[in-house]
C-alpha cells in the first residue's frame, strides 16, 4: 500500500500536484492524505487580541479549511475515480514542516508531493518557501511538481549521484517501482574530474545496479567539476521527465539548498524533481 502525503493551500499549484500524484500512482493501491496546516494563516490574521478571540479565529479557520478540503476531496474523486485510491483529509493548527513531519511519522508516508511555482523569467525553478522548507527539513522523500507541468508518464528518469554514500533500499525501491510502472529508462549521471571510482563508490554503484535490476539502466560519467552545468546540459540534450537527487549531509544538493536564496540553485528544472533523503526509514 503506497502512502502519499500532499500538503495543500488550496492553490492551483497544489491542485496540480494532486492531479499529478493521482495519475503517477494510478497503478498502486494508495492512501492519499491531503493536509492543510493553517497556523500561518491565523498568525498573519491576528493582531493584538485576547486568547478568547484568538481561539475563535482558530476555530473559524478550521471550519473553513474542512469545507475546502471536502471540496478538494470531491474534486479528486471526480478527476480520478480510482478504486485503488483512498483519500483522507486533515486540517490542523500547526506549522507546515512540523505538521508534515508528524504525519510522515504517524502514517509511515512514502512520499510528500508538493507543487512549485514553475519557472521564473530566467528559466530557473522557483520552489517557493513552503516547498523549500519541506525539502530541507522533512524526513521523507519529496516530489516537487512544477505548476505548468502536465505530462505524467516519466519515460526517462535522471538520477544524479556521486556514489559516495550508501543508499537506502526503501527509497531506491520507490524509484524503481515508478520506473517499472511506466517502463521508464533510468539514467545515472556521475560528474567528476577523476576517471575511476573508489572501492566505496564501486560498491555503492553495484548496489544501485542490483536495486534497479528490473529496470532499463544507463550509467554516464561526465568529466568536470561543475555538477550544475552538467545536469543542465543533460536535461537539454535528453528527453528527461523526472530528476532524482539525494539531499544528505555535505551532498551537492544540500550545498545548493542552503544558499541564501533558492534562485542561486542554477538548475533549469521544468520537470518533476524527486528529492530522496537517504534516511533509515
């Protein structure tokens, strides 16, 4: 049973993420959890008020959220009347990252799916503060869907990696299952100035090969030190439908995620972006 958590603010971006998720996992028996965490709304609305008024504001916001969630749930069922899918809705007073992490742990969630703002004028992906915070701090794989993205059949998946750290079997199996459902080809890209692999890297590469033994796979090594440039070039030259990277300590992705502004990421991504967390779950 696949367990999918989709935070929503009832925007078009979040609705697009929901549509993408229901289609991507249409072959799976899945429980889909639609979460609205509304602490920010209440704090933004309140000024200097009494505790009683504050509690009434929370209650009013909760009731409004429940109505909107039920509307979303009905839209999902109408859009994708899949008997394999069970849709749950939750509204709670909490901060987004805290609420998402709580539900990830409580329900043993496989993936968090969120919408992004799509592309800015300079063609760089803008995650938005909520999606960025979830990618950085939630202990679960996160799939970010550009607001303008419509095609839900990932025929080619790019997995950028340096083979330095051991991979988590559950996360690799998750990616492999997606690739298997859509008969996708997995492209593994390694960027380095050095031609060979260390023994540790070779062991990790062998583990990748074993984990994707039921998939079409292709390993590519690009000579260089500019990982961003090589990923962008690969995305331009190949019809890639999904990008996969790992966010772990001292990784390339962690380094760019912790830039002062996300615009410095430099990745020209206009496709779904799956971030694995390499966590022992």
